[in-house]
């Protein structure tokens, strides 16, 4: 059974710092991997989707990488801002026909002004 | 505006009562999903539907039921058989095997 782990569970950084969030998964037979942002009491906002054949995706100050063979993905946030404070979740879609997302428990990021 | 709507935003249930959570999308997506989120945890899949009139159980389907009579709608019923229903419920939709988009969520509390 696929398991997704995110470390650290919480992270606090000063404004302007570059940071990396980590995601690992146990079964490398994934179809794609998605990073989400969740603000308190809100739904999820999709940040980046990486297909299994891709190595990375970029959107603005965000860069996500994928290493299927080692079962790892990272989300790099450049020049962090207080508005980046949120919980960041990664999720993988299994191979096969079901196309279900399995989520990690998230990293709660606080960017201090 | 294209998107996913969920209603109500807050829902209170008495012991032994069934309640239904609404999820509607106008993105023309074939697939729709229901997830449950407990405090400090990731999301767990309850049910999903890849096409109208068809749906499958996810990891934690016991105590829940769904229907998919229209492409745009995927309501979730929390039955009295669900012994610990207090949670945040999220609905999502996608094109087949593509990026999932989420609604704003419904917070269910048992009184």
C-alpha cells in the first residue's frame, strides 16, 4: 500500500529565506505527483502537477522536483513571504486504473515578517 | 466562473441522523472525489466516481454513501453507521488521470 510522508511536520522561517519541503513515497509506480496549498479552514489549491515522466515543474517562485526511483519529491520556495504561510500537502496518483490520490499529512509553514 | 461548490459550509448532525453534503462542479470534469480530513492529518479518500452512474469505494467508505446521477453533481451522505463523522469534508473533480481541483469544504460536527 502506498504511503506518503512529509518532513518536517512544521517549519518556521524568516521572510526572504529560500526553503525546501520534502515528500517521500513508498511505491515508485506512480502516475503523477501533485503539490497543494491549504489555508486554515479552506479547501486545497493546486500548486504544481508533475507527471511521472517529468523531473520538475516550475510556477513563479515555486519549483517542484520528482525522483521516482528514490521515491522523493521536493518543493522549493524562493524568497519566501508571509503570504506563503500555509500547510503544504503532496499527493501521488497510483499507476493502474483507479487514479486515486494518496496524501501526506502536510508541512505547516510559517514565514515570519 | 468555473469551479467546484460545496454546501453547506458548516453542518451539525445529531446522533443517529443521516446528513447529505452537496458537491457541484461546472468544469465539465468526468471524475469526482470525496475526501475526509481530520485535524493535523492528510486527506483520506471516501468514494470516487469516474463517470456518471458509476462510483467506487475509497479507503474509508464505511458509514458513507454516494450517488452520481448527473455529471455535475456528486452528493455524499453521512449515515448513522459512521460512528465518528466529525471532520472536514472535501470534494474534488478532475479530467481522467489529471490534476484534481478542490472545493472549499464542509465542516461537519456531531452534537
